[in-house]
C-alpha cells in the first residue's frame, strides 16, 4: 500500500509540475517575450479582447500585398490568434489616405483602427487635436533614440519603417556617375526624367520641404527646365525606368529598386552628399478606433523584432528600432549610416506645407 501511495503521490506531483510547464510551452511568442508578469497579463488581456473583436482595419501607403500577407500570417502566429481572425488591409496613396482619415474624423464615423503614413507634420497635427490614441506600447522601449531625434512621439506613435526619395536609374540604359543632387541637372535629355508630384503627394511635398533647406530656388528652376514627367506611385516610377520609358528618376525609392531588382531589373540609386530627407511612416491608432485591442496588438507586432524583420526584408524600409541589424543594408541602411537632413517636423504647420506646395507649383507647373 505504501508503494502504491508513493506512486500516486509521484504522479500527482508530476502532473502539478507539468501543468505550468505545458502551459508555458504552448504560450505564443508574444507572451514568451514579455519582460514581466504584469506585461504578460496585459498581453493576455489584449489577445482575449482582440479575439472577441475578431478583426482589424489597417491602412498604409507603402506596404505591398505580398508583404501584408506575410505580416498577417506572422501576426496570427505571434499572438496565437485563430485562423479566422481578419486583418482588413488597404494600400493607398499618401494624399488619398490623408483625405480619407480627415473625412472619417469630420463625419464622426471612424472605420480605421491603425494608420501608417509618412507625413509627420500631419500626424503631429492629428495628435494635438486629440485624434491619436494614447498607448504606451511595450515596444516603445526600443524606439527611444528615434523619439529623441523627433521621428515619433513617445506614447502616441513610432514609425513602422522609413523611406527616402533619391536619384535612381537603370544601369543598362544610363551611366550616371553623379554624387550630388546638383549632378542631376542636365543628366538626361528634356522630358526623360520623372519626379514625384508634390502637388498631389504629402511625402513628395515633405521631401521638397527638406531639400529646400540645402538647395536654392534656382536649382529647382533648372530642374523644371528639364521638363520632368510628374508621377505619384513609386512603383510606376521604377517600372518606367525598367522599361526605358524614362531614363532617370529624381524621386526614386530604394524599396522599389530592391523589389524590381529581385525580379531581374538593374536599378541603381545614389545617396546625395548634401543629405536625404527621411520619411518615417508614423503608425498610430485612431482614438475612436472600433477595435482598440486588435489595434494595440498590431502596433506591438509591427514594431517587434519579428515584424521589423519582415518589413525590412520585403519592403527595404529603414528600421527605427534600436539595435536592429538590417538584413539588406545596401538598400535599407541603418539610420546612423545616413546623412539625414535635420527637420523639426513637429513645428511645421499645415500653412507651412501649403506655402511650400504653392512654391513648388509656381516652379514646375506655372
């Protein structure tokens, strides 16, 4: 009897010990990465609430459908969400997304949960107006340096990735040995260069605002004399270089060079010595988001090491996460490797942007 009792006791103890171990083994990655018991409970509560919400609406101006598919699959796995959990993703041009958000806010009928957009003056404005949800993401601890550089706002938004617009061409159609923005003038015949349309895009306008701090008006007048073709979508700009429809892009995007080159293109770009305008994709939760728990999980995931790796590998975006090692530094270098033109985005107002737009229009489309 004593032997049977000892055996039963051993089985009971083993079962009690195995329970927590089994539960821990079944925890999704997000719970295993939590740094404290309180943080783990917070994540558990968000997961439970998100499952009840059942879906998420996320709008962005850069992320392509293939990248979104990879992000969604990893997102579900990261939190152990059911396969039926939906992420409703919409890709939009920057100006159109700004208009859409403003319309929803004005109408008081917000359908979006999370927005990613590279227009820091506009996002700061929305934050000051009280439209951005206060959320102290546990991932923000890895973005302190970015906050200190004015590339986000602690407690409100960080950036999912940043990009730049710089001179780009196809090496099988053009040899461009330049190293400066000034070398672009006269690089190709009139009418063979594309340029981002700053009258229809917040990000091209922001780039113009930044470049005007290092390049004078006469420089842009000389560019206008080259009769550039004005486009909005970065994919189209890259495609027209590949097909030879255009020879040079003033507003080329390394992200698109990376994606097209993977398919056999020969796109090349230069980081001009005067500096580049970094365009961080501020990612924020709308204060009236209909699915706040899912929104918080999405933000946490995108800013995590896992989310950043997917974004950088697939979109060649520049990460703002401290200590992150880029898997493709030739296309997406770390911020400290870039000569970034310093701009105080929080101080730039809508009126300032309108003045800059009017100036751009007077030069390029008088």
